[in-house]
C-alpha cells in the first residue's frame, strides 16, 4: 500500500527534477546563453522530435529528407540565436514548434535538402523513425493532424515512463507492470479477481491499487502537459485538445 511518506518522496523527486515547467524555463531565461534554458529546450526537443518527423513525412518528404530536415531544424532551434529569439514567445510549445518548423521549411527547404547526410551529430536517434511512422493510418490524416496525434501519443508515453519510474523507485515495479494495462480503461481486460489472485491480493485491495495508479497517472499527465505550456491555466484546455485529437477517427 502506498504510504504518505512514499507519496511525499515521489512529489519531492518530481519537484527536484522539474523546478519549473520546461517551456516556462525557456521563456523566462533573460540570458539567451542560460544553461537552464538550453537544457530545458533540449529536453523538450528530444522528447517531441517524432511528431516533427511524422509531419515532414506526411508532407511529402522522403525518409532521408525528413531525417535530415528534422535534425537540422532541431540543431538550429537549439542554437544561441534561436534561444534569443524565443524570449518573447508565448503559449504552447506544441504550437511554437510547428510554426517554427513551417517557417524553417519556407526559408530553408532548398538549402537544407543539400545538407550532407550524417555530417553532424544527431539530436536524436532516427533509426526506428520510419518503422514507427509506417504504423500510422494513411487515410484522412493531414500533416497537421498527424503532428497533433503523434504529439499526444508521445506525451502520454512520457507520462507512463515517469509513472513506471515512480513505482520502481518505491520498490513496486512488479505491481506497476501488472496493473498498467488498467490505465486504458478498455474493454476485454483481465478481470480484477484474476489479477488479484496472481498478485496475492484481495479484490478490494487490487481495486484501490488501480485507483491509486490512475490518480498518480492523472497527476503526472498534468505535470507533463505543464512542461509544454507557458501558463498553468492552459493545462486543462490542452488536456481537452489532446483528448479530442486522440478521439478523432
């Protein structure tokens, strides 16, 4: 059973790891060479690179061109000049990132296409990008739609990563691995009684454990979204938007 002490330790770990939302740290940095700003922006770029790649592929870029363009765009975004230009930026990192990419494409497309492949240090590993992209449905998804969908899926994946870390840090890794299937709320999942028996718990104890898991998931979801908006008041609206994106056929 999760104790108040373990909850406090978890909250303290999260607070120490994220002293401010990533995006707000970027925006608040008065010095464009601020290490905190640079690290925060790099964290966001590494986390949310795949929606950019999927956007470029759906826009018509070849696998190689999409990889080159993604890498070059992120490299420029992480430059000192780009950080300086961000000081007055507002709103959601999601919107900023896509607008910046479109601006980059409009001004640098021909130049960027001539980049020597493999000539720089990759911002992220792109080896599995095409395999991940190919599982996307091909019909009725514009570049903007696939970007939004992949943004939402990437964000949710990050939440699960942090949730797993929480449980493993508390010595409850096996419990998390057994219960994570209940996060989705989908039909056809193993009945509680079956899972409870396997874990040596009562049905009531399992239900409470799932409730705690879902509650913590909700907290971490809000935290992850807060990293990508400049105003905490935007979190609820962003949650509604992402839900609508994932609910769309």
